[in-house]
C-alpha cells in the first residue's frame, strides 16, 4: 500500500471512529455502571490493525480520543478514554502478534482490558476500593460486546477490500 | 453469489473457522471470572449504617441511613442531589452529562457505591 493511501485511510477511519464514538454516546445504556457500551469504535481499530497496520491503528486511536475528548467530553472523561484506549490497543497489538487468538479473541481481550484499565483508573483517582460490583459487570459486558464486535470485525476484514 | 464467494475466499485464506477454540476459552474464562467476582460481592453484603459522600477522594460528609434527608452537593465539577429515604441512598438529580449516577439503583448494603465519574463523586455505604 502506498504511503499516501495509508495517510488517507488514517484520516477516513479517524473520522469514522469519531462519528461512531458520538453515535455510541447517544445509545442509552440500561445498566447503571459507567463504562458499559457497545464498543463500535473498537471494530474500526481492529479492522485497521488487521488490514492496514499497527501504526495506522495507533494513529486512528489517538486522533479519535483527542477529538472526541475535545468535542464531546470533559477533561476527566478524556483521561479515562485515553487510558482505556491505550491499554486496549497495547493488549490487542500484543495478542495479534502472539497469534494465539483469532480476531474474535483479540477483540474480547481489547474490550475487557479497556474496561479493566478504566476501573483501575477509577480505583486510583477516586481512592475507593469497593468497586467489585463494577469490575464484575464490566468484565461480563466487556466479554459479550467484545465477542460481538469481534464477529463484526471478522466479517468486515473478510469483505472490505482496500486498495 | 455471496455465500459461495465468501466460502471461496475463506478457503483461499486457509482459515475457514470464524472463531478459534482459544477465542471461546478466553470469552468463557472472562465471563466466569466476572460471575465469581459478582457472587463473592453479593455474598459479602450486609446492611450498612452510614453513607459517606466524597469528591476527588476527599470525604465531604457522612449521613446516617436511618434519617430521611435530601442534600445537594455542589463541587467545582457540578452538583448532585443525594436522597436518603427508607434506609436507602440514591442520587435524585445531577447535572452531569451521562446521568449514570441518577439511573443507579438505591444503595443500602455495606460496600455498595454510586459513582459519578464526571463529577468525581462517590457515594459509599459504610458501617
């Protein structure tokens, strides 16, 4: 893939990820636990990680977090988003390299590590240890949504073609 | 065409399984760990006596669960109105963007918390 098309893809997918982040914030969540969400943005990151490259996936992630933080979030949410995004990227990158799992497993690990990173950060920032309930809910919802997003990503990886 | 086409492409890539066994193992392992944490948490619950309200890790006040009271907490981040009624504490109103704290069910058991992340506010039931 040419250098210029890589750059163009980063721009297009960053825009897509930002729109999906915003859409996701409009979907009401019925569980009263912060951090429970569909993870549509992660499908974008997973697809880029597999189809274009690790560097591009990292760039899209950073741009997405910075822009959504500026547009829709406050500084506190920005820190949570940055922490979750970076940890889940690192985990997915490492697991993809290890070749132990396929796309679905990588996506589950990404979603769960995203949630665990945010719970740990909450634990640290709020200096409050009694969050076992949040941890349990976020583990289970993270695994389920990560798996669904993983299947969606497999479908996209197989059927979307890049030039 | 589509199902045929997909099958051909899968054969070409040499990976017909959508999901590997390792993926499923990881999925169920996480679900089980989550369920165990949840069970341990549920079993360890006992009725609490007071509600501790803190912002940014700093305790603002402690309210007894026995007295019905409505109190507004204004912080640099925003305001949350906390209501204690019938031995249960809940957040009735808040001007935070996500309203997760308002949707949270009322708490009364030791160790239960309501957390408002945008306002860095924690409502915790203690003894």
